[in-house]
C-alpha cells in the first residue's frame, strides 16, 4: 500500500512509519515538525526508497491538495495532533486549531482527491484517536466502541470533535473511513515530557519523581510497537465505517507503574538508594480522569490482534531503550517548554 501518514515524526506516528516501511509499504510522512516531532525518530528507515517526507501543516489546504495529487496514496493514516493533556489545559487554542480544523482540512483534501480518483472503494481514511473521548470510569467496567462520548479535557474534547467529523464524512459523503481509539502508549521514542520518560529521566537525574494526587489514577498501558502493528492491521483489513478500540490489557495505578519503573532501574542502573525513595506527590491535575480501561474484544475477534508484551516486559524494553539513547532524549529536553511540565500525559 502507499500510505500517507500524518504526524509521522511524532511518537506513535514514527513507530507506524518504521513498521510500515519494514513491512514493504510506501510511506509519505507528512509532518509540520512542531516541538513534538523529530526526524531522528524515523532515521532507521529514512534512507529507504519506500520513504518520503513532506514538511506541511494539516491546516494548509493548498499544500495538502498538492501532496495528495503528487503522491496519490491508497490510504491516509491521520495521527498529526496536539497530544499533551497538560498543554491543552495551559493553552487550548492550538488543540482546537490542529485537532479539529486540521482534521476537517485533511478530510476535505482526502475527499476531493478520492472523488477525483473515481471514488475507489479500497481507499481508506484511518483516524487515530484516544480512549479519553469516553471520559472517566469508576472502579469497574471497560470502554467499548459503543460507550457514549464524555470528554472532559480540552485535549479529549478536541479529539472527540475530530472523531465526529470523520464519522460525518463517512455518513454524508461516503468517504471510506476507519477509526481507532487507543489507551496510553509507551515505548521507544516517547517524548520526554510524558509520564514514563519523566519518571525514568528524573530518577536518573536524582530529582524528585512527581506523581499527581495520591497516584491512584488508573491507566491501561499499550506498548507503542504493538499499537503500530494494530494500526497497520486496521488500515489494511478493518471494516469501513467501523471503530476499533486498542488497549494493552495492562491496567495499573500511576503509583504501581512508577514503582515498577524504579524497580527496573534499581536492577539496571543501581544507585546509592532505591529510586522509589525519590517519589514526590504533587497537587492533582484539574479534572483528572480517575480510570481508563479498554475492551479490545472487537479488534481481537475480527482482526486477530492481541498485544505481544505484558506491562513488565514492555517497561523493561522501554527503560533499556532510554538508557541506550541518552543523546536522543537530551536533545529534546533542551527544547523550549519541555521539562517544565510533569508529564503525566
Ligand atoms: P506526538 O505529539 O508525539 O506527535 C504528534 C506529531 O504531529 C508530531 O510529529 C507533530 O510535529 C505533528 N503535528 C502536530 N501538529 C501538526 C500540524 N498542524 N500539521 C502537521 N503535523 C503536525 O503524538 P503521539 O503521542 O504520537 O500521538 C499520535 C496520535 O495518537 C494523536 O492523534 C493522539 O491524539 C493519538 N493518541 C495518542 C496516545 C498516546 O498515548 N500518546 C493515546 C491515544 C491516542
């Protein structure tokens, strides 16, 4: 397939690009290269003849039209977004612009291209979204694809809006879309302001490891390499018009998660004292959702996908990756604004 991947220089997008090129797909990586994007994330495949890069803004309709006409993709995998909840609380405007207007602009450019090509049934617009659109769970239950939307942060509200636009473009114009909503990702190339990298890097620096509130918020953790495999499966084999929830089946409280990371570091890079002694509880995030949990039953039964690693295995790989890639995270830490936030994304 020839895939137009938006946000392919970001955390999840770059995993998709790396997996897709290795699987023999052609990839056009369309990215604005905001603070969150870095071409070093795709350096492993960027010399491949299957890979091309277009620096562009998803809100720039003229550029998008030119890129669609020049590359004539078989499918779009739309990941470009503003993605950090804490940043959305400090400054929601960029989230409205990129996540809502940007998705609308992508949909219109894709629809125009698709109509000009004679409305091929095989074309796909795959929209990548989050489980945060479903709101917050109590102690039991899981999000299914039929859970009503109840977004509670500027980030999740902007992603919910974009999901609705994508469904409307299918119902109204017949654009062949698929959607996925996933849980919290972690793994190699995770941006240093997000929770797991923050924990690793603060621990190594001998600094306090911040945890919001009492650390009892529960998240389901999905290894990014497993997620990339799932996304490629959905764009190739997913049913048009359908949503698929993707989760790691790995629920943990933030405190459990941080304690696991500290224990892995104690093994791999022993310090003078156990790293868990650096844990520091800080004032909670406003509107902090208590629990997210995903029921991935549909993608498992329809497409045969399941995660390949447990949380312990994925965390071990992730910690090792950060220990082995100090140059990568040091370069990003120096960027404006990064490191001033807690990173409990
Ligand atoms: P990220 O912030 O790491 O990367 C986003 C990428 O989009 C960056 O490369 C950035 O340069 C690019 N971008 C931003 N604005 C752009 C614009 N206007 N035009 C073109 N490119 C632009 O994000 P991520 O964590 O990789 O998330 C990717 C997608 O997955 C997002 O849509 C996000 O909402 C969704 N998602 C992420 C998670 C997670 O745990 N990280 C969970 C659920 C859903």
